[in-house]
């Protein structure tokens, strides 16, 4: 029997824990605060941003939104980040992707102070993760949420072979780092990979984040594999689908995340969880 | 016919270029400077340090050595790094590994200003590399030297499958990052990996950095693979050997680095090359 991983249920569990942590901080006179910077009026970005804000408020946190027109200069965004970096009521700062062409995402990413970098994209945080450094630092929320799934579902890690399809700093690269740090053998594939199926078929754990709907078919997976689908795509009828052909794959593998209801809810729950963690760490560090 | 990669010859070529760059800088009144911090009296560390110093001087650079007893406190080393960070005559700082137990290597690594971090171990530099950021930043010298080998020998990269055995921040992790950035499919294996031979046998490019002498035998490699051996081990008779059983593997593969005379000379030539690069970048940035 294939396990259908219930991302919604697991997200609720994390949110419950976050609510408790927020209440505990409230007793100390502290309210975690998250600031979201939104540039332009991409409808999807607006929706994601609104969801994050609502969730933060529902969990008892402060949430502020800073919106800018799509032709805003990079300097204006940098000035805003600078102000938020030194704002004691803000513990987490995120800049909603994508950014317009005149803004260099690398510059923006490096401008957020590492201790408020709730997306974990700052090179210093990514580097600490990749180096497997001890201590407290934020990690990209989607892969961090996937680790929560793997642990919650008792997926064996040490010595297993994970294949990650996709190499972004949102998912693929931090995911590879997290798994290497758990003594997993890791293969990272991309759109240049030849014979993708022969690689993915070796995976004990298959993580797919490509944005190519239904890329992974039944013949791409090993029986009993654990399949994590990060894709959010639409089929020809506008129906939400993942990077994995769920109906074809689900009877072959051991466990699989659905789309929607798999990784998605975990990402936002992890974002909230990490906002609280950043708040607590800022208390420790001064 | 198997290509035996000539690391010495390639190192000489790089050193010649470095000498020219040093002469050019001299014309501008600039002399690159490298500072090496050595803690304790491990004979191998002393030898490596001496080699680096001699090479730097031979190439016309300033080289200073700061030695400390093995019971030195971490604070003393941090104070020394702080002084070197603000010393305008020093462009490159490295702390020779290994460090004694009372010193936290992560703290030391993060204390060196990223612009003088010639080993490329600072999390910010490692993170920038892993994120494939544009711009100038140092990269760990052994994997950077291996990229020079792969390019000099016209080894195809895009879409090829590299298997890296070993996950250190000296070799395996930055190597994986460099190859991912060149659109290579990358597998990173470690001592926990099951069925190592079945993985390494898939490699178009096999890079081994484990410290386990003769780990890789003929049945571990694919015909025509390019094999890069980073190991420096000793057999029972005290003879220098690599992680690859050279005599057994060399007739199977397409190209292979010997030990000694393969990767080793490239590492030190790259260290010198990167010292000059850091010097030039410091002119650009201020």
C-alpha cells in the first residue's frame, strides 16, 4: 500500500507548535514580526504574499507588507531592506520572487542581514548549511519542510540514495546540502542530464522541482521509492498538477506527496516556524 | 591509449602566468602578500606550509608565516587574523589544517575577511559559489585546480555525469558546486554510500578524495572515464599512493591523474594564482 503523504495534516501540526511558541514569546513581551517586500503586480506573487501575511497574522505574529511598482529602482529596495534590517520589531524579511529585470536578485539576497534572512538565500546562510556548520541559521523553507516530511514519515536517510531533479537555490541546492549532512548519497540532476530516467530509477528518495508538469512517469521510479513532488504546474485544462504523474506513479512507489496538499502547505508552515526561530535566536544573540 | 594527466606541467604553465601577473603588479607598485598561520608542530603541516611559502617567494610575492604553539588559545589566533585582515600588505590569509581541539575551525574560517580568504572556506564564499553568483570570490584551491585540469584537457562537461567520492569543504563540496555550475549531473558519495562501485562505474568523471588508499579498483570505473585522484596516502611500505589503484585502473579509463604529480601540484599553483587574483580584486574594490 502506497503512503500518500498528508502535507496539510503535517503543516497543521507544525502550525500548532508555532502557535504555542508565539504564546510563550508573548509572555515575555515579544511578538515575532515578518516583513514581505512585493515588487510589481504579478497575480501569483500577490496571492503567495497574501497567504503568507494571513498565516502570520492567524498565528499571532506581526506582518507587514511593503509594495513597490514594477519600475522601482534597486536602490529603493536596498534602502527599504536597510530600514527593516535595523527595525527591532521585524525578525524575518523576505523579498517575493520574481523580481523585475532592473533588480539584481543576488544583490538583494546579500543585502538582508543573515539573522533575518527567513528564506535562507543569503550566501552566508547557504554556505553555513553547505559546510554543515553547527549553530543557528535559517535554511530555505521548502527543503527544510521536506526534511520535516522525511523525518515525520520515518524515511531512512543514512546510506540511502536521493536523486534531486532541479538545481535552484530555493529547492535543489539546499535540499542536496541537507541530505548530504544526513549522510545520504545525493545526485543532483538538471535539464542537461542525459538518461534522466536511468538516474531517477535508482533513487530511494526522489525529489523533483523542475516546473515541468508530469515529467516523472511510472518508468522513472523504483518500486518502494519515496517521491517528493515540489512542482506546481497546470495541465491543458488549467488543473493544478505536479512534476510527477501522480496517478501513474502512485501505485509503483512506497510513498508520494500529492499536488496540491503535499509540499506546498509545509513550505508556508516552515516559513512561519522559522520566523519564530529567528525571533528566539535574536533573543539569544542579543 | 590512456591519457596520463601531467599535473606538474600544467602547474608550471599556471606558475608562468602567475609570474607574469606578479611582474605586471610590480609595475604598479603592488606586491601580492600571503600570510600563513601554523599552529603546533605536525611535520606534514610544517612541510606544506614551507612549500607554500617557498613557492610564493619564488613567484615574487611577499610571504609571512605566523607560528603558534599547539596549546595556543582561540582568541590569540582570532586576534592575529584580525590584524592580518586590516594589514594592507597582505592579500591572502590561510590557516593550515589541522587545528588543535581547543580551536573551533568554523569560528576561524568565518573570522578571515572573505576578500582575503584564499582557501575559499568562508561560508560566504562557499555560499556564493554554491548559489553560482556572478562576481569575484575565492574558491577552494584543490577543486579550482581540478577544473583547470578538466578544461585544459578538454574534458566534456555539459550533461556529463560526475561522481565525487568524499564530502569535505576542502574538496568534495566545492567540487560539486563547480561542476553543477557547469551543467554537469553530480553525485556526491561518502563513506556511508552503499554499493559504491555501482555508482562510480556510472561516472564519466570520477573524482576521489577520501584518504583511503587504493579504494578505487578496476571494477569501480567505466571505460573511457576521466579519473581525478585527490588522495595522498601511504602503502604498507611507506610508498606514496592515491585513493585510486593507479596500475589497475589506468588501462581501463580514458584519462587519469597520477599520485604524485597529478592534483597536488595544481593545488599549490592555484593557491598562488588565487593570491594574485585576490590582490587584483582588492585594487578594483577599493
